[in-house]
């Protein structure tokens, strides 16, 4: 998937890596960056479904959780 990522997708991954993003814990996750809802939820969902980002915690506190890169997501940015 690395070669298929757009500049926007890479920017979203960089925002997650910088600790600036939150994700919902749902089957179709939404993403917020700097507290604002991401305008390209399709790309955010593709990144989540591709296993490049995920919620950093899985406890039951609220819908939103900090987002983190998976090992595959870190490899894409490396």
C-alpha cells in the first residue's frame, strides 16, 4: 500500500505520529486532527482498515481515543 498513498494520506499519518489525532472506536472510524473533524473521512477510514492507524487505548471511556500508528503505519513513514 505504501506506493498507493496520496500526499493527504501521508499527511494524516504524520499527524497521527505527531500525537495530533484522535480516532473513534467504531467499525467505520472517524478521525480528528487538532480537534477538528478530518475533511477526508474516506482516506482516514482506508488508513484504519489498511491497518496503518488505530486507537491508542481500547478502554470503554468515550467514543474518541488518541490515534496511534501501527507498526505497518510507522514502516510506511520510515
